C-alpha cells in the first residue's frame, strides 16, 4: 500500500553544483518502509528504505538520494489506485458438454483442448450441471500482433462506444458530423496532379488563414531540399499549422520513397517542451500521442526503434546540441525549429549542430524573423535553403542598392537583382499579421505613460553625464537601472559591480549624489516616478477586478516590485530564469484559472517572453523597454492572443527625458511600432548593431526637462488634446466655416486634402506633400519617416484636463491621480 506519491526529476548521483536532471518520474513511499523510484512509464529504477521521519522532510524542491540516484521533489500527486484482488478460482470446473454440442464454439476452440479434457460424467449431479447456462470457453489467443503504424483511425473512438469527443480538444467535433478532407494542392489538382489531403478531423478546426498556411508549407516541403519560414505574428496558430503540415506529409503516399516523410524532428526552447506536449495532446488522443519528448539520450534510441508509432521527436535546443551525433543516426526527413530566430548567428554552434544532421527539409517558426540586421536575416534564409541567397555580402549589396534607389525617388525602377530577391524571399517565407485574425481577437489598447523623474534621479543622470568619456555601454546600463529606481543602481555600485565592469572609471561621484543614509532607509516610492505610477495603476486594476502581468528585463527590478506587491497584499506568481522548466506550465495554469484580481504575475522578458499564454490577465505593464522591439512585442503578446475574452490594455512606462525615451525612439525607428510588411525595405539602414555615434551619446546622456522628448521631436503642435491629425483638420475646417461661411464643397475638398497629407505623414513619402512655395521648408520635421508612425496615436497632456480625464477613464485609471505622469500616448485597435 502506497502512503504518498511525488512527481520528481532524477539523475545519477554526482558532485556537480548545478544538477543536470536526466528525466522525470515518480517517487512512491510504501507502507512497508520502502521508497520506490520509477520512470514516467512505470519502469522501476531503484528502491531504498525510507523512514517516517524522512517523509516529513519532503517538500517541493527537496533533494534526496534514492539508491544511486539523486531526486528532486516537484509536487505531491495522487497515489496509484490499489488493484482489486483477482476473483477466486471456482472449485468446480465449468462443464464442457454444452460447449462441445455447439458447432460455433467447436470451431472457435482448439480441438486439442477438447481432446485433453474428459467429458462430464453421467449422473444426477452431472445432469444438473449440464442444464445450467455454460460460460463460453476462452478463445485461443493468437500470437501478439506487431504494433501498427500511427493512423488517424486511432484518434477517434467507435461511434457505438463512448460518447467522448474524438481527441482532447475543446473544439472537437462530433464524429458523426464528418468533415471531408481538405485538398491542400487544389491548383495543382486542377492541372492534373495527384491530390494531397489534410484529413477532415483536423481540417475542421483550422481557420482560413491556417489552411492557407498549410497549403503554403506543404508545397514548399513536399520535396527533398525544401525549406520554409512561417513568420506569422504571435497568436496566429503556428503550432497547429506545423502539426497539420507534418501530419499531411506523413500520411501522403508518394511514388518515390525518397519523397516521403516518415520521421520529424521538432527542436524547441526548453521552456516550451511542455507546451508542445500539450499541443500534441490537444489534437491527438493522450494514449496515442504521436510525439516523444527527449529527456535523456536513451530516448533517442527508443524513438529509432518505434518511429512508425511515434513519428515526431521533440527535443530542446540544449539537448539537440548535446546529442547531435545520436540524432544524426535517426536520419530524419523533416526538421522543425520553433523560435527559429535562435539560428540567426551564422557561425553559432547550435546552427552548425543542426546543419550536421543533414535533414533534407527544414521549417523555421518565428514571429520575429527580423530583429537587428541583414546578416541575421540572411542566416535564417541560408539555413532553410543553403546557397540560394548568395553570400551575406552579396545579400547586403542587393538590399542596399534597393535602398539607394528609393532615396533617388519613386520614378527610379528597382534593379532586377532586388526584384529577384523579393520574389525569392516570397517563395520561402510566409508572414501574416494579427489583422487576419481580428475577428477572433478582443480590442487592444496600448499606452505609453511618460513618468516624471524624481529629484534624486535627475541628480544621478547629471552625474552620469560627466562620465560620457568612459565606457558608454556600461554608463547606459547604469542610467537604465536608475530610471527604474535609484536603489537598484545604488546596490549595484555598492557591491562594486560597476568598477568590476570598468576599472578605468571611478563612480565615486555618482555614489556621492545619494544621501548618506540611502542604503539604510526603506526604499521610497517617491524616488522613482515609474514605481509611484505603478502603485496607482495596481490599485485601480484591483478595483476593476482585472488581473495584471508586470514585465521587466531585470531580476533586481522584479525583486523590488515583488516586495512592493507583497506589502500591498497581492499574491505573487513569478517566472524568470530561475524558475524550473517543469514548474512553468503549472504556474501559468494556476494563474489563468484563478482569475483573482489580487494576483500579480511577474514575468522576466528574457525567460518568459515567448510561448506563454497568460490570458487570465487583461492588463500588462512593461516596466522597462528593450533595445530590441521584438522582445517587447513578444512579451505584449502574452495576453493579447486567441482565447482572450476581454479587451486588453498594455502600458509602457517611460521615465521622461531619460534613456527610456531614447530606447522608445529607437524602437519606433526600427519598426514603426507596426508589423513588418516588406522585410528587405524594413531592414535598409538597419545593418548596425547596438552602437552609437558621438552625437548620439551626447543626446543620450543629456537629461531633458520636458513633458515628453518623444512628442517634442514630432513637432505636431497638438497641445495634448487627444485628437488625430485628420480629426483636428476637420474641426478646424468646421470652425472656419462657422466664422467665414465657406462653401461646403470647399470644406469637403479641404478635408480630403487633409486626409491626403495625413496619409503622406504615415507612409513617410514626400512625393505628394503640398508645400507653399513661400513656406520655409527648414521648419518641417527632420525626424525619420518611421517616427511619423506616432501620428496614428492620440496624444494627451495633463494640462488639457477634459481629454486627460477621458484618457484616464478609457485606460481604467479614472479615479487615479497620476500626478507623476507628464504625457501619454494611446493607440487603439477596435475590431
């Protein structure tokens, strides 16, 4: 009898400080004083004696030894049910006379059995027994059949059996309502090709854009040497499109053996292993999931011998790098890389290891194919289609020539090389934005709240600016810490962190800015404008009954926010780099299911920025921004995604006039805060890494006392009234009509012209801009065209009270003072 049972991770005993666990399993404590260690499939690994005192010490995270293994407790689970004892064997054997007289049973029963057993004797007792209903004899079992290949028929139970749904999906349809297969190559079929079918049980759950994605991917991957990048925005279902594509290729019958797909390798970040297992379990019955997860090298050998039953092998990037030789022996037909932008480094060991597997078909999944420069994008293209896009130098040359031609004017024709490159990219990459899924997504509201710097923050920024001749990247990091809260920078400097990074520069002048008792007094909200605003926001969200996710890049910042939220009686859920991979999904599930407004989810953008579904919250606060806008976009997509039932509100907190604004402006210049429409055009002029010119550094280290430096650069003159340019033009035209009695046709023509000017501003094209000949063109904004993207946002100033109160009400902050907010931007997607 088992007294307790725990889910655990285990590894052979070693002296390593940082344990590398080999697999998952269970630890069962029995009443006889033994502890049994088993794998997930029930195979026993080891046993040892176990006292009652030891059992009281077991808790989540506790490490103990069992035999020659070290075990870490994950959580307690329900004990296995005790099997009932077998029924007693009847003393009187079942008579066979009735069975012998039945022709049917004689045919199904082996003659040798009947010949070896004497018939029932005659007599009253025998006669009485013969007249009783006889139990049929057990038929002779045939030799064990070989395992059958995985088939769609195993996914759905018989209609005459249980009424359970076909597979573990809330979207599962009734089997009696059969959906016909979806032909993924309809255009080729019309030209006489053999149809390729996506089975109906799966096609029934795909949306139109997902079916189009499967059509594209099957076409690019059906032949050896094929490659593709699925670069859809977050939340469009890249996982299910991938599963549907692979399943279609696995079930496809080909004339040539080499064109067939029988083995699929799926490589994912370690944090997403359980997400992929859940995705397979969702679409396939749990008892016959066609995917095996690699937890140790032995699993790869098991897969090789049973790939016809489980054609998918899911492995983390770390294990793929470690076990590359073993994976190469499997001779996979298709490679899938989730979060494929990890392969952007052309000389990286991970990329080389995956190339060494010599897999003839390759698929990359990424919501952010473009992050920094052309070389990284070329690396992704070259990985899926080696050699097809030339060398990195040739790729850069063609793209830059295209950028030069655009500067010369729209009349200049694109070079044949650039047109050919555009076509080649379109042949291998499919990208759709969230707009294709708008009917299934809730409204989204984005805000940028500019928070006033405190007096001590201003002194710190001025002190740091005196060190502009030192290491600029180190100093920028110091400014970012101070923008979050001076206490974070103070502790860092006190520990000698800055001096260890750059021994040539003394930071004593920065430390002298802090009050003498700064290190001993409690952390003050008033020392950080962003932290003060955050407290006001959390109180307002709790009153509204909304759960909140707070994202930061720094664990020290999360530590401070955690202490603050605990003091405000919030329950904290936290996921960062120290969170065990096995615990992450449970943490997310608990948060989503509780939907308690007293819960706060603290998320590290580095550890949890991808793959997580936090739809239990409708408010997300980006406490600090990343130089790479893709990281922030990934974090924002944690709540605004398919399945979210409520409108989402996303808030960026920026310390006014500081490095925070420079990061925001750099993000806008890189992406325009919009989806990438043309990859090559969006990368022109972005081939540099994180580097700065002298004039950039001077601007970065200069603190500006203003409502918003970002808004100042636009020179829009809106006075923070919350109106879009077209709305303001319409109001001005209407006012002028009231004053001057202008003809209505003239007003309409003027409004149309205003709309054209706004469109010019948004696209950044100077071609159709109408400028008075006498007007001084030097007064026009000189910022890059991408900064004009902010004209699509509404601008609000606290000095304009009526629009300001409207903004606070819309943002869910109506009764909050927000005294530290100096300016705000708002963009709304109302679908």
